[in-house]
C-alpha cells in the first residue's frame, strides 16, 4: 500500500493540475467529469477521505495503546499479575517452587514472556480478498488464552486467597473479561480503519484515472506538441 507521503503527493499534484486547467480558458473536454469543477469536487472528496483515514487511525492507535497497557504494564498488566499469582501459589504450597501448580504457572508466565505484542496497527493486505486476522492480533489472543489457563489453575488451588485482592479468582476473572472487551473494541476500530483505507483507495484510483484522461483530453484538443499539453505532463 502506498505511504501517506505518496498519497499526499498525488493529491497535491492533482490540485495543481486543476489550478492549471483553470488557466486554460478554451479547455473543453468531451467528458464532463474531466472539467475543473468536477475534478475539484472529486479532490474535495479525497481530502475528506484523507482526514477520515487519519481520524480512524488515531482512534485505533489510542485503543491499542490502552490495550497493551492491560497486557504489559509493569505494575498492573496481565504478565505481572500472572507472575504474582505464580509467586503466591509457591508461597502457600508446602512444596513451594517444587509444587505442581507452581511449575504449571511458571511455564505459563514463560510462554507469555515469549509472545511479542506489536503496538503498531497493521494496514490490510489489499487485493480484494477476504480479510484475515493479523499476526499481531493473534499474538494478543494467544497471550489472553494463556491468562485464561492461569485462571483455570487457581480455581483449583485449595485455600487460594491472596491478600492482593486484584489476584483473587473473581477479580482476575473480571480483569480477563476487560481484556476480552478491549480486544473486541480494537478489532472494531481496526475494521473501521480498514474500511476507511479501502474507501480512500477507491477515490485515489478514480483520481489517477481522471488525471490520465485529462492529459489525453489536452492532447486531443491541443496536440501533443502544444505548450498546453507539455505543461500538464508534469502534474
């Protein structure tokens, strides 16, 4: 997918082309869509689409930043809570770190640490095919799944009653549910951004086609050796 800089350059050059057409008082294309007023309307739509893409991306990034905090915050994130749960279980079990439950939880914490979570939103692959879940989103899902495994372990630990109430079965369950909810919200914002990108892409394709046809119209009306056509080629 072209970069935002590329989109900006295409938009700027198209605006300049329209300004140039406004100086040609005799310009008269056979296709009304190639007139300066119609192209201006199209460019206004492109400008609005650019703003919508930026707005949707900001919303998505905001939710992703909030979500990664639920996973990786050094004081309150899922990884930290899971490690605290593991340590609590070892502290109350006569076998300590040699207990079966501790070893299970230790493996789960290690698995979480091995999962890489990306903060950057991923644009759709394009091509018009069915949308798939990105590698980044699968990583978030995988880490949450391990968190749910931790929950299942502590549900069966006899006398599990940590003084840190955020680690109780009830509160840890609620915490995992909040992550589930945030994952759904991020997916919703991702879908909105994807749709905005697709809508803008369609407009830019229309714009690119219009620019080509304007130059053909100039060549047809003034000739390819004319200054009118020569000056338009740079846009």
